[in-house]
């Protein structure tokens, strides 16, 4: 913004005469500026005391600036900045904050017009120009201070929210701490565990990778904070606490989760998948958090191409049961041990199950002739001494493949 020239700031005699008439009316003008219908809902102490006092200081400052011929961008705007930060803390919308200052300027301008009459009308052009220049500087300072304080408050709330979320997920009771931070704790939460795609490799090294991770977390945090949710995030995963009632239906919770994923995708352009637990009281949240991670892990493992974005434990119930250590687990896994030395046969059996036992689709997925699939399946039957038309055999082999995939994923992790 360029500074005003001396020619622009030096007031003509008519303008000085108008200012002299206004000097003794500052208190009355300040009271007039407080009579704004848009401000009727404000607390009484602000409407009756703070606004008139601020308006009086504002009018004295701007009239003094014009009288002395000072440039608009040399005026001390500390009071306006402090008021803007205060309004941000109180939650007043920025639009209303700016309206308040603009309204005060309109009231002052009308007072200038009334004071000028016809004999001093020549001075109004100068006063209008100076008021416009000052308001431009003022609104810029107010907006900057409001947004800076709002950003700081959002950061403080997000940091406090992360601490509360971590406490809940660890099985602790943060009710007292939350009250001190102005956060409300719901009696029950459903846990939405987020699965994010890996960060793309960066040719610029480790620092660039960390910057990308930070940007991703900030984008996700913005959406979740907008929905007033407690959450814990990392670059590749996260857990969100959805306040829930015991009476909330699974379908209703899943719909809420889907809508949240839509918002995350719109903000980040990422394909986000998730698992969703049933609502639980605070004491059960650590167990539910573990369940959420396992369900998402298994869903991505056994149905990587599924169009479903929100997975529940009932979607992977068999795999979930098989993934838990029991005496039968190693026995089931051993069922396909003879295929360990034949990766082509193991891959064929895995894809055959993935393709719902359809040999033609299996051949297409493996990019081989259908006869090749038939020959491999016969060799598998001989090696395993199994009948691939038997329901019992198929159930056991599917369980063995699920266990093997889970163990492989755990080793990779």
C-alpha cells in the first residue's frame, strides 16, 4: 500500500472547519455508532460500555490524524488490533467485526456531512478521501489480528484435543483436564480408524518427505477440527473419536463416517479408507482402538479392491477370528505348507480364492491360459492331498491363506 502524499493529507480550511465542529460532538457520535441493530445480540457490557468507548477513541484518533495531516499508515492501531483479537477469542464472526468498524466510519461520515452544511461542502471531498484511506488501513489491521488470533486459538484447541484423545484412547479419564480446556467429553465414542495411502517417495530427501507429511496432517486436521472432533493423526493413519449414543444404529454411524470421509477426500484428494467400531464408554476405548486397527488391517488385506470405504468387524469376522492366536491357528496355517516352495502354485491358489473360485477370471488375473490354471489346481490337489470340490477343504484352505497373509503383513510391518 503506497503512502499518501502531502498534497493528499494536508487539510483545506473547509475540512478543518468541519473537524472543529465535530470535535465537541465526538461523544454523541460515538453513542450514535453504538445504535446498530446488528449488534443487539451482543453482551450488555460490550454494547453499553466497550463499543462507545472504542468508538470514542477511534473517532478521536481519525479526526486527529486528518487535522494534523498525518498519513493513514502511521496511526497507532493497537486498540483496534487488541479488540479484533478479543472478538476472535469470543467467537464473534469476522464479518460482524468488520461490519462494526465500517458502521462506525459510516456514522462518522454522516456526521461530517451534517456538520458541513452547504457553506463547508467543499471540505467533504478531502474528508471522504482521508476516511477511505484510513478505513483501508484499519480493516487490514483488524483482519490480520483477528485471523492471527483465530489461528493461534485453533492450534491451541487442536493440541488440547489431541491430548484428550490420546488420554481417552489410553484408557484414562481426562474429564477434569477437558473441562479446564473448555472441551466437552461425550460419554460414549465410536472409533473411526483412518487408513491413508503411503506418502509418495521424494527425490528431494528426508526433509521433503517430512514436509509432505506435515502438510497432509494439517489438511486432515483442518477438516476434523471443523467438525469439532477429537483425533490423533499420523501421516499414514489416524483415529477419530465420533461422539455417539448407545441408541445410534450401525447404519447411522456408518453414514456419518462416510460423510466425514467425503469431506477428508475433498480437502486432501486422498483415498481414505477406515474401520468403525461400535460406540463404547471410556473404559473400553483402548480395546476398541485395537479392534479398529485390526479390522482395517484385515479389510485391506483380504479385500484391497473393495468399494466399501468404512469397514466394520462383521465385514471381516472370519478373518478377525483367524488372526487371533489360538492352538488351532498353526495347524490351519500348516495346511498349505507344501506350497511354500512353489510360489506359482501358492499365487494361483490365492488368486483363485480372490476371484471367487472362477478359473477363467483367475487366468485373466494371472495373465496365463485357463488350461494353466487347471493344471496348477490339479498339482495343488496332489501336493496337499486335497479335494478342491469339497466345501470343508475349501474352508480350511481359505482360512490357511488368510492366516498366511496376516502373518506376512505383520512381518512386513
